[in-house]
């Protein structure tokens, strides 16, 4: 059984090659600034970004290149980040 994905609003920076890179994203009204892009990879219909947020969390965001929407596919926040 597939778990539902959380839709998020993402603000991106478009570099000189026109590639969009997330700079901040919103989960509801909560804004999370991207401090580091840890990894990125492509799938046939999606682009994935593994990010570290300003809250110390690690996130994977997926961009559906056909439907043009963003989804949060993974979140991890360890006790080492100082957050509970």
C-alpha cells in the first residue's frame, strides 16, 4: 500500500542554465529555508532534491515535471540537531 505524499509550496532559484533549485518551501504556513542541497537526482517524470532545512531537518522533495507540483516524500530530524 502506498502512503500519501504531502503537497508543499516551493520557491526556487533558477540558475544560469534554467534549472530550478529549491531555496525555501512551505508546509502549511510554516516556512523552511534550505541551507544545503545535499543531493539531487532525476527519474523519468520527477526530479528529486535531498535538502537540509534551517530547522536541522533533512527533507526529500519531489518535483513532478508533468503535473508541475511538489511533494514532500521524506523527512528526518535526529536528536543530534538539538530539536525534539
